């Protein structure tokens, strides 16, 4: 983070902290860390690795208990979890209860505008209940007494925003990054960004069906790579099933031996896929494009080609 937001005296809390990798990175840099995650088994893993974690849904009641037991915190992170909640105001009410007077709240999520610009229609699935623009975040924060102070942009998950908020009345000026970002959003939407996104989504689905159909007609075998939620959206929207794509390679042991919903594509290990390689991998985890291609090449599979579906369907030979 930028200088001034986080320092050696900061007490830090992360909402949706999972097994605590991010907090583990912060431990030597701050005074204290605490995670809050609703999954009991995940919290147990984090605690076993020395990352103090409370197994609960973060809300005003939980925040009040933590404030009484541990005191206020200077920095609260909510990374890629706010959009997964049906009522994000429950989380904001908790933050208002626990954050120190001059504290900072950091909200990171996939960015709706980048999703539109890059035709990332496969990012739309059941876990994502909201798709945040800066304007939406600004209004949401305002309703709970916060000000959107700064924003950082990154390429994570196909394009994300990292919004930095403070309490209203903290005399902190709104940075130009926010002002410019909201103005750009307004202009893009006025110029038909939503319509271009809809057309782009349909074009990708049509092109993907055509390309895969041609490859199969040539006798080529095709696997997917990445048993992701976005992959399920991509395959099912495009009308692809196990008939065209029998297998999907994935490194997550818990997914292997299972099937992608509806389309019925079987999930196999990367090792099995490398031992029985296809002619083409469809990158259903396209946000890890470079890492996947490097891994496949390192396994000695130099003739395998790749289909990258977003932002436009592309055949990669390198």
C-alpha cells in the first residue's frame, strides 16, 4: 500500500481472510493481525499456522465484541469478498463499529468497468452478487458515513479496483484518482459500454463454438484448463459439453475426479493431462494465461496450442 496507510504501529483486521496467507505476509510489518472468516475448517487451518482467526460472519455484533476484547483497529481489509455478500451494508456496519477514528478501510474487488471493457462475461456467476464500479462504491460508502479517498487499479482477476476509504469528516481530501476514475466511468457508459459488452459476449460465444467445431473436424483433441467458476459460465454459455471437451486440468486436489456443472466435463489433475496431452487447451482460467502456458511448456509439451477466450478468442501457438 501507499506510504501512510499501513505502518509498524497498525493493528490490522482482514474480513474473509481464508487460511491467512495475506495476514502472514503482513505480520512482520505491523503491530498485530486478525482474520475473520465464516468457514470453521478454514479458520482452524489459519490458527494452526499461527494466524489468529475468528470463525464467524463479520457484522456489527462481531465487530463490537472484537472492539471490546481487543480494541479498535487502524486498517481493515476486505479483499474479493464484499461482492459475494447479499447485504454488504452488514459488513460496513461492522467496519464502522471497529475502525479507529483515523483508520482506513480497504475494499478490493473485480472492477465492473474492466469486466465490460474486456468482454469478461464469464465473471458473472452465482457467487458474485454485485459488480462494483467506483460510483457504486462511492455511494455505498457514503450511506454508512465513509468517504472514498483513493483508488488503485490492478490486473488481478481480469481487472480489479482497490478502494481506500476513511470516515467522513476526517478532513482527508478525495484524491484525483477517484475523481478521474468516476468521470471516465460516466463517459464510457454514455458512449455505449454496456451495449458493446453485450455484443462482445455474444461474439465470443459464437466464435468459440466455431473455432472448437473446426478443430474437432480436423481431428484435434481439446481439454479445458482451470476448473473455475468462470470456466463453468464460459463453457455452458457457449454450449460446450464433455462431447467436445472431455477433460479439464486443474491443480486443486479437491476438484479432481469431479465434474464441471451441467456441461459434464471431468476434472483431472495436471499430471494426468500432461501424461495424456490434448492438441489444444482452452484456457478457462485465462487470468493465469502466462503461468499456465509456461507450466505446459516446462512439462515438455511444445506442440500443444492454446485458446484464450477473453477479451477476444485467440489461438496461441508460442
